[in-house]
């Protein structure tokens, strides 16, 4: 059973119920007879598309009751909606529609293909003495001043596409005959048939996709003939080279189908196909066509070659060698990876052991004390953008931090470098303020930093005892950086961190924006033991009472545990917490009065007299301090966000 789309000129034949695919069930007669009996039409050309089981029949004018002609665009819409694989057929119709706009550029004169560009002005019209390569009828040479020059028929129906294709065939034959040489394609074997049973993808990726049995070679031809019948086929071209015959098919719109492939195999002669579909319905010179026919390696493929049997046997041996070589390479790689992993594990064990030793109180004190280097610190600090001397360095660039020996240098060197790079030396714009991202800081320290070193043996994540049996999981490179930048948050240089990122609030100044917090931190630093492995926790006992909203500013995993209150001042703070809570509430009430009439739609952050930032909840439209917000900020809403109460309501 065959299906057809019948094409007449630029239109497509359709039934009255808008079906444009016709099925021929009776194969007792030829297609020409079926077309004549059904539509009273004359077949000009046929295109077969085997994957879709579709045939395009190009016919002369049709006069049949019960049928009508529709345009190609209309046919495309109908076939997409109503036909299986309609989009694929629609694409073919689209190509057809585009192709019909090209005029015939070649005619036949004295058994030779001639281009319209070779016609002289005095040979216009019928004086060109050219006939159509497709139908053989006389052609008119139209050499107008406005339109492109082309050949045309004198009112007769003809398939221009078929004529153009025939011209290409004849030109190709002339080119090969004149040149007496052309490029024969090489023979390559795909790996798929030989490696399907290999499950290890690492082996698969090491085997080449194809291997070359014969390279493409330019061969001199002794004889060239066009469309000479051989057995039961008529190839486009036959050449004789080195005493052997070879068939050539020139494909423009029709490619060799399975039936013809089988016939070629039975004959036993090699045949390759030259794909000229890129030149179909396009402008091209004889030189361009000659290059495509003779020497283009990418447009020719063997349809059949007796050497393929030898090539496959050879390929089987070669692929076996590739597989064996790949397996040996992978085995060697696995051994190297195992050794590498073992060494890495040994380094980790040594590193973890060293960290645990350092965190013993006596060792920790000696390690930290040994880092101090006044001369080197003074030298490095002078190189920074801050332009300050070591004796004028602010206190917050000399903060003792748990695990600081991960940077084996004076703490003033690495703290000054981080502050200078990520806070001080940053342009601050109201609409697009710079920010500090912990991951970017880490990347800079590891890859680009030249000012202070890293002790990589101390970077392993491990559990240590910091004070009186208290166990903590530490990852020093990360923890030390986070702790330092959270102190800058506490001092007001940065906004609080959200998902490891904080906006820079103040740059190009060494004065802490939050002076009250600066005084508290300065006092705390001077009250603690700088050589205590739990120095972070000791400082924080002074910074924030238990349960205070100010914990929002402090580093993660650094809050004090209730069962480890060690000094009287902390006990007093806990005892007087109710009074402190009242003070905080009074501060909030006073701050609310300060900002009540501020413009929360503006682009400037809003602070009260206590230097607390205030924001407006986009949901309930109430005003809250920053420590009462679940999230806030962003382009176009710098003073707005969602309060914690509304956020919790949504989650529930």
C-alpha cells in the first residue's frame, strides 16, 4: 500500500474533505496508469521518501471531479493537524515551497549543459537554441534588467526541479569527464557493532568512534559514461579506473533506496553517492560545482564496496586491540587512584592528629605565640590600600580567633589583607552595593592571595576538645574566615550574612560604624586569654547575653552553652536578663518613634538613633528592626522584607 501527495505546479491536489494524502491499494498497474485513471493527470516526476512511506507525484494540469487544488501553506497546516508524523511531512512541503521560487538556470545546447550566464544578449528568447534538460522542450532565455536571468518554457508544463536535477547530473558527468580524476571516499568502520557488549563506560570512551581502513584518495579515471544500463540498474555515472569499474550516483533530491542497494550488491560493482542537495535550488558557478563533485570529502559515501568484508574483519582485530589497551590503561589508572587515595587518607590522618595536638592548651599557647612577627606584619600592612602603619592599626584587625594558626603568620597580616580586599577597597554605590561572599573569599585565599600562606595540614574537618572536655567539629579555613567577617558584621561594616553573603555597609574607613559594639568588642578582647583554644566563646560571653536578639550578628556554632558558664560576670548577666529584656523593648519602642515617618519606599537604608536598621514588612506593612525580619532587601525593595511572624504563618 503506497501513499501519495499529488503536486500540480505550486499547488497540491486535495479531496473535498480536505484530505491531501492518497492511498493506492491496487498495485496491479503502474503509478503512471493509476495517476491517469484517478486524476486524469500526466506524471512528470516522482520523489520517494521511504522513512515516511510518502511519494510526491509532480503532474501536469488535472481536471477531475470531486477534487480541488489547495496552496502549499494550506496543505502544510492540514497535514500537521490530521496526519500521523504530519510535522515531518510539513517540513518536506516547506522545502518544496521554498524550492519553487528558484528559476531554471541551465539549458541544453548541442548536447552540452550551458548556464544562463553564458547566453549573449543577442541570443535572448528562442535565439538561445537551448532545450530543457528535463522535458526536452525549447527554452526561452530571459535576460531582463530587473529580474535574475533564467530559462523559461513557452507555456508548456514542466517540472523545473526535475530539470534542474538533470542538469546537475549532466554537469557532474561533464566535470568528471573533463577532469579525468576525482576523490574516491575512504572506508571507515564504526565501533558500535564491535563494542556494544562493553559495560564499562571508561573503556567505551577510550575507543575511537571510527577507524579508517582506506583513506579517501584522488584517483585518475580512464573512462566516464553517463546513465549506461548495467544489468537491471541505470547508474548516473560509471567510471573506469585502473582497469576496474566503479558506479557513481549524484543525489540531489533522490537518494539510493534499499531496493537499489540490494541490486547493486547483486551486481558486485562498487558504488558511491555524491550528495549535491546543498546546491539544489541555489545559485552556483561551474567552479563551485566542480569542487563539490570532484574533491569535497564530506559529501560522498560508499553505498556498496566489496572491500567492506575485508575491512570488517580487520576492524574486529583493531577494536579488540583498542579494548585490550583501554582495559590495561584503566587498570593502571585505578592503581594510581588507589595509591593517591591512600596517600590522601594518610595526609588526612596526619593532619587530624596534628590539629588535635595543637588544640591541647599548652601546645595551643605556644603555637599562637610563635605566630607574632612585628617586622613582617609592619612590612605587609604598608603594601595595602588602607595606607596605615602597624602602630595605628585598628584593634579589630588584631582579634584572636580560634584556629588562627591555619594561616601561619601574624594575625594582623591576614586580617588586614581580608579587610583591605573585601571591605575597605570596595566601591559603594547606593543602587548596587558590593557584597562579601564566603565562598568567593575562600577562593581568593586559595588561588589568588599572595599576602599570607595557608597551612594545608590544618584544613581537614575534624573534632577537637577546646575547653574542659567540650567537643567541637571544626574546619579551620572556613571557621576562621567566617568568624572574622562576623565580627565585621557586629561592628557594622557589613550587613548580616544571608546564605553566606553580606552587603558591604561601609568602605574606605577604619572607623567602626557601630561604636557601641566596637567598645564592647574592644573591652571583651582585652579581658579574655588570647591563648585559650576556646577564645571565640570567651569573647562572645561579653558580647551578647544569652537569648539576646543580637545573636543574629554572631558567628554560627559560637554561642555559649548554658552548662558552661564559667565566670561571675556571665552569671550576673544571666541573673539580670529580665531587666536587660525590658531595656531592649524600650529601645525598640524609641527607635520605632524615630523612624515612623521615614520613607520606606526610598533607596537609602533607615537607621534609628541606636544605629539599628528598620524595615517594613511587605505582608503586614508593620515596621520592624532588622533582627525581627526573616528576610529583607533586594533591588527595588532595599527597605522592605518579610517579618518573622508572617514568615512562620506562611510555613504553617
